[in-house]
């Protein structure tokens, strides 16, 4: 199952992340997962949110640059080797992972993946009986 991820472009200066989370919070939008990558001039805040359309509208209204990207979120056991096995299946099918981020709690790890071919990735994960999440 494809899920929508927001990429918010923010300047590398104090308070900009705070502005994004305030805009979302003030509008009743929950962040399910996020990752921040930065370079010298700006950062990319990648977000999975509770209401994509509303988030895009309020962030653009607040003058943030926002893109929407399809990603996959899967759940796997939080134990050594679990992710390696999944990545092995994708590698065998020549799927390239552009980026990914993860979080775990207890016995479960959740992983957000941005592959080069999302439909093929979903098919491979499905054939391997991976638990693809619907957020």
C-alpha cells in the first residue's frame, strides 16, 4: 500500500522546525513519523501525517515549500536480521532504496521506504509476506 509522505523544505536556522510543527499542531494534524535531513543551506523534513491535504494547504499558506511523495511503510520484528532479510529480497529484484527511516517500539519496527520502483517493491514485499502498513 502506498502512503503519502510530505517533504517540507526549511531553512537551516533556529526555530524553523518549530514553525512547521506549530502550524501542523495548531491545525489538528498529527505527525505519525518524520525524518530530518540537512545540508549546508536547507533541510528536508519528511513527514507522514494524519491529514495530507490539510497539511499541504496550511504549510503552503505559511509559505513552506511542500512536495508529496509516495512511500511504503512496513512492519517487521524488532530483532537482529529482520530488516536484512527484507532488504535482501529487494536487492535480489534490483530495487534501489533512495532513502528510508525507521522507528521501533517493543517487539515491532516500522520502516518507511522510498524505492526507485514503488509498484515493484510492493509486489516483492507482498510475495515475501511482509506486513505493509496502511497509515
